[in-house]
């Protein structure tokens, strides 16, 4: 059928010329008989350039370490004159200007009267793919390193507690170590999940008119332990004018805490970090400048790419996964703003500038400034059932709730929990979702179906934190969806609200 419209020879030529892969046809000595447009674009060579020697000697003449690479050692060169094909071979080629590039190539034989006569070489430039793979490998190595680091002190502290020979001060010290390291691991995991959510467009911003001064103050407070440990001096200066933005307070605190944490990590002990808030018509500019290790010009241009920190600090002494600034860029963009980095060079400090749309002065609510976070007092003790098949997690959460004044019953099996719910009245249920046998979703539906618990508070406390996980939980009858480890302040607020008014789903 094709031959009715175009001769097969012309069709084959059209296909080759429109291919995005570089193609050359060689005789059985490896000399070029034809090259397509993509070959010239990728390598810089044309058929006219390559008339005096085989294609191999133009594009594949050296090993990566500059040792000569004769055609007799080449996996593709060895198939010339033979009825042998090569598929998915990766190698290093050289362009006309001498620059190297990684290729994935294939070689196919064309036989005439049963004898191998021509060889088709097809190449694809995979240099970018190789860099992505390398950076993924580095990232996985960093992730393993970063997650193992907090596990060591957690394990040691747990062993000490298990031995049971610690006095009150020792127990508090061990408990503090575990708490700090768990917070560190949670931050790493949350950053990873946030990058994924932003990439997939699953971040929901809860926008209000917020005073950027309060946001900066909260961010400084978050990084205060790191700043104090490094003995840094932090100064915040604000220009006259309205300093309000319309944004998600939690996410904006995350933005500036990430930037401040980077400044603290990469500034030698006793350094200086200056935060400047500049109110301009229609926008707010926030500059965070440090006198730390600085960045090269090349590093500055890549500062907001994922995993860039891997090359900036290969010894990993500073910690982190190299995703903080990438997350900063994404969150700022969601707020309609921009972020940029500049440095005078290595050893000369770094300045990160965030620009956000400003809110008109008359739109800024006066009460928004200076808002702080405190764990609310228990309005009324609640009777709560905690269900988690992981005994340690259930017991620790139970202890926290008991310390707040609530009465707690622990269950480690969903069927036992349902039976208990059928016999006793509870004000609230905190359920793990990933329960064996009957999962938390089904357990929530069955509890909600019990006449005595139709209006009870149901909270999912789970490690499943994607947007669709929350939606499934709410559809199953849960009032709230909290990600492990549950934020104590948020949980306290939910329980306190349940003690005074009907639960609101969130």
C-alpha cells in the first residue's frame, strides 16, 4: 500500500531524515555512505567531513582516559562485514569540536544476496540521562546515609532505656535524643513528600493575609537550635511600609526556615546572617545574606535544582538531602513569587532573595501580626481509643494523651477494637490506617455505623500522607487525617475542639 504513494527508497530516506536519532550507513570497512540530519546536529560531522577514514576513527577514537581506541577493539567496529547486530550499547563518543558525549547506540546489518554488505549505525545522545542517573544514585546514597545517622543515637538511647539503669536525668536525656532524631527524620521525609506533591500539583495553599515579619520570626525560631549551636548572630531589618502577603503561613515559614537553615549550615561557627525585609510598591523583597562558604558561579546557577547539595558538600558533613532550595523555589512560585541566589564567589557568602506579591495596606488585618503557637489546654478530658498494631507507637501515643489529661484505651487489633467500641462509649478514636486484617478505613466505617458512635470523633493517624490518602480517609468517615508522627499541637487542638463543639473535618 505504501508503494502507491511513495517509493520505498524515498520513504526510508524520509524516515531517516526525520529521525531524532543520529544515523549513518557504513560499508563493510566502516566508511560513511550516508548520514542524516540528526547525526550532523549531534556530532557536528557530515559525510563530506568523514571521507578519509572510517566513522569510528572520527567519533570513537579514544577511551575516556585518552588511551587510543582502535576499531578492532570497538564492539560495533567488530561487527563490520559480519552478519551481527548490536542493541542498546552505551559508550562515549566525541564531537567534531572534540567534546565527549555519552551515547546509546545500535548497529544493524543490511545483507545483499545473503552476504553482509552495509551497516546502519544509530545513536542517541544520553548525556543528560547519564547525569540524571548519576544524581539519582548520589541521592539514594545520601538518603541512606541521612536516615541511618539518626537511627544510631535512637538505637543507643533505646538500648539504654531498655537496660533500665538510668536515673531520671539519664532517662530525660535519652528521651530528648530520641525526640530530636525522630524530628530530624520526619523533616527529611516531609521534604521528600513535599517535593513529590509540588511536582504533581498536589499542594493546597491555605491563603490568608499574613505579616511577613511574623513569618520570618517563626522561621528564625525554628532554626534557633542550629543557629545557637553554631554561635551565629542573626539580625532582622525591616523597611517602612506594609509587610503583608496573601499566602499560606505554614508554607512560607517552611520557605524561610529552609533558607535560614542553609545559611546556618554553610556558615562557619560564629558567622553572621542578615535578614532584610524591603517593602516596595506591589511586592516584598526578603534577602537572607550570610558570610559563609559562598558559591561558585556554576553552583549559583544550579542552586535551586534538586540534589545540587551532593556536589556542594560531598563529605555530607552538613547533612540534608539537597532538596531544600528546590522546594523553596517551587513553594515561592506557587505564591506567584520568585527566588534567586547570588554570591561573590567561594568563601564570600551567599545571598538568597525571595520576591513575593504584596497585599495592599488596607487589606492587611491588624490582628494577623505576632500570632504564635501554643498547645491548648484540655477543655474536658476525653475517653479515647487508640488503635495501632505497632505496640510501641500505640503506647507512646497513649502516654502523650494521658499526659494531657485524657483517658485512653489501647487496642492493637482492629477486630478487638470494634468489639470494644460496641460495648463501651468513647469520645474519640485515633486509628492507624494500615492495620492488618481489617484496615483502618473499614474500621472507621464500622465504628461510624455503631449507634453509640455515630457522632464520635474519628482521627486517622497514619504514615500515608498523599492527598488522595487524605481524601480516602475523609470518605471513610474520618474527621481528620494526621501524618505520623502526629503533631502534638495539632492533635491537642482537634481534641480540645471536640470537647467543646462538634468536630470539623480537615
